[in-house]
């Protein structure tokens, strides 16, 4: 098999392609983040006689450095694209942008502001959100933060629980001592991903690994036995 016919596809559970044949260039100043299990949206009505609606949330956002100094780093969040909901209930679309700051002179603290548009299928809400708890519970680059809407009303207010990691950077290697093998490595940053393979870009894709936070994986003796291969990472 010609090495050019080895393709890497970094794919989220939503089906968004985030890496191509050369992988995704990620640096400390410009990264794409993906929400992982534990992220959720809460739709509450303080004056209504109903329980809050709590649904899981998936999606991505961009994170780029605005300011870097010895005490803190300030980032810009762009292209926020979240989807929340279940097949049996109401669904929500979340878009917008914001800022994030982490650091401190005495203790490491985090501050986030989000300017969001949240659609629930029946209307759209302009939601301004901040984090009431400034403590940092996850090691960098993993983010965990709870956001409360500050401009909510007595009939509706939103809360977002965000747990996010950088989209994994995939590396493909051909070992010199086993030139027919393909070795794939990625940085999961604590999230769970499953490596899958197909003979065509459209699939079907079959799992090569279980959903795990570990890497790498070696696909043995495939270069001489296949005309082309496509790999992708699926998030869980």
C-alpha cells in the first residue's frame, strides 16, 4: 500500500471532522476544544411548578491566547457550537463567544465570561454567563467550569456545566523495524476515544480499540495487505 493512502480522521461523536491526513496543528495559543462526558445544560424556571430540565451537551469551541504574563493567561473562546438534549426530549443549540482567564498571584483561579445565543426550538435567548466558583479542579489543559446565566428571568434561566479537553492531535508512524506496521499515537488529555478503521472514507468503520484514555495502537502488517486505509478517533 502506498503511504499516501493512509488517512487520519479525527472525528467527534457529532460527526465533525477535525483533522485531516496531516493531523490537526495544535499549539498552546490556538486549539480546538471538545466537550466530553459530564458536560450538560440546565434549563430552569424559578417560578414554575416543574423540575429543571437537565440534558447532556456535546460540541466544540476554539481557544486562543489574548494575553500572557507571569501571573495569568487570558484566552478568547470563539466558534462555540454546542448541542444539548436527548432523542426523547427538547433539544438546545448554543452558539457564541467569550473569554477565559486562569492564574493568580497566591492561588490558581479561573474566570470565564460567555456571550451566548441559546435556542430551545421555540425561541432564542441571549444569555450572558459567568462562573460563580473560581476554583480550578482539573489539571491543564483540561477545563471544568460551571457557568450561570446572569441575565435570566423569573421564568427561565440557564446553567452550563462544561468539561472539555483539546481535540486529540494524531500522529501516524511507520516503525523502521516493522515497515508493514502502522503505529498511531494521540493525546487524549483524560478523555475517552476509540480508534476505528475503514477501507473507505464513508465507512463502515470498525473499532480497533475499546474506548479508553490511553494510546498508542499498532496496526500490524497492514501496509502490504491493503490498498488504502482510513482511521478516525471517536469520542465517548
